[in-house]
């Protein structure tokens, strides 16, 4: 009973081999690279951590998050992700997964939500928020996006998100639509989805949270949007701010009927 | 304390394919922090896998292995219900062992 073969996909090793094979477009090679990595998507590590955090008694109130209401009633998390962002009567605002988690962490566990919102990504409690969002998104994997639009605030949020998407500003006179407003475009080797319409299953809004292989980080939608603004040379939006949530509503409603593949794997 | 590993052991015929995801920073020791100081190397140095308590794989790893590494190997003669355990030890002496049942 000895080990006969040892294949260690040590993440970077696969790149060079695919590049050597000729007659393959860069996009195909990248797809192949992703497929090889998908078998061991490290997002699973964050899922496991998030599930533990959900059940664990933590914070000043020493409570778990199991009574957290993500829009489908207290403690119901299956399928909650594909219906967010939505309007919550208790806070009186539209919230996405991450901002709703902050509310629960404050109300149930006694954490200071404002303090967590101000913490840099990848530091302190932010790490836990990302892990929780990763696990909760995995509990809706394969389900179709179905964001509610019945409440007036949800409709307003969509319209605000749409206008923000097309708002050109900053030193480069950029808008989200500059990169994501037309079909079949790329930035370097990355395909740019057209987010003004439904981009399809597992693309755009339906692919976050995701693990980024290149920097070994797990990113939620809030960080994804924050980075979009960074690339446009805009000032950073606040974590869980009305701006990033409205953009989430716009992207999520546009993706209605598309399947979520989150937590996904990115380059 | 280190985060848990994810281990899956899938039996096909007379062998089992084991897939392991480990949670580790795997700092190479080549990078500098914001203050320009070298970030000290911090990586898994030793990996051991056992099949029902018997060692079937040992590996010495260095700083070139990626963050949150993925390891896949095949164990001959493993049957459903067998225990596959994996242990790693890093260069700071921290260690973690997780076990999975082959299915």
C-alpha cells in the first residue's frame, strides 16, 4: 500500500505547460488553467470557516448568528443569497449580504458594525465577514437570482444603481459602463462581461464571492466593487454603503434567472 | 490556531484519490512589507499522509509552494471506510492534522 503517484498541483505550475501548446487562444488557455484549479478551489477553506463562524458563540454578547434574518426569516440561509440585496424593514434600508451580516453581528453578537465597516479588507473582523458571505453564498450555489423589486425602496435602489453605473467622473472620466457596457471586450486577458443586461449563468454578479488565485485572497462583492472604483480612480466607496448596495441591486436584478456559481475561482 | 484542512478521499477500483486543501499563508520570505522590511518566511515544511495509521506519503515543502496549497495523490489498496489522515508542520513549529474517511 504505497503511494504510486503524487501529483501536486502547486497552483502556478500549470501556467507554463498550457502556454506552450500552440493554436490555442489565450482565453482558452486561461479557461483550461481555471478548470485545473477548480478541483481544489481554496474558497472551500473559507466556506468551512464561515460555517463555523455562523454557529460559533462570539462577540460581546457571546451569541451565534443562527438567528440572523437574511430576508427569508430568522435563521433561514438556504437560497437567501440569490435574493439579496433586498429591503429590510427593521433597518429601513436595502441591504446586501455583507451589510446585512454587519447588522446581525451588531444586533445579535454586540459587535460595532461601523467599526467593522471601517476596517480594511482582509483585516480583523472583515476576514470573518468575507468567510461568512462565502459560506452563505455556497448555500445558494446553482440557484437562480431572484431579487425582489416589490418595495419602492428596492425600485429606487435599482434606479440609483443604474445611474451610478453610467455616471462618468474621476480623473479618467470613467464609468462602470466604460468597461462593462458592450459585448465581447477584454481587459488584458480577462473577458469583460456586459453588465447592462443579463450576462448569463455564473458571470458578473453571479460569480462573487470568489477566490483570486493570483493574490490568494477571498473577495466578496463589496471588495469587488471597491476595486472597480479603485481602477476608475474614484474615491473609495464606504463598505456596505448605499452606493455599493445600489450597484449590487442593479447588477443582481439584471442577472435575474441566471445561476449563481459563487463561491467562484478567479485568475 | 491553524484553520482546518479539507480532505476528500474517493475510492475507484483498488485505489483512492485523495485531494487535500490546506489553509496556510505560505509566506516565501522574499516579500517586503509596507515599511520595506522583509516578511519572514513562513511555510509548510513537512507533509505526512497516513492510511489507517500507516504512513503512505511524506513530503518536504519549501517557500515555492503557493498559498492555501492543494495536494492530490493516489493511495493503492484503499477501500471505502478507510481512514486517511494528513498532517502538516510549518517552519514555525505549528502543526495541524485532519482526517477523512474514504468513500
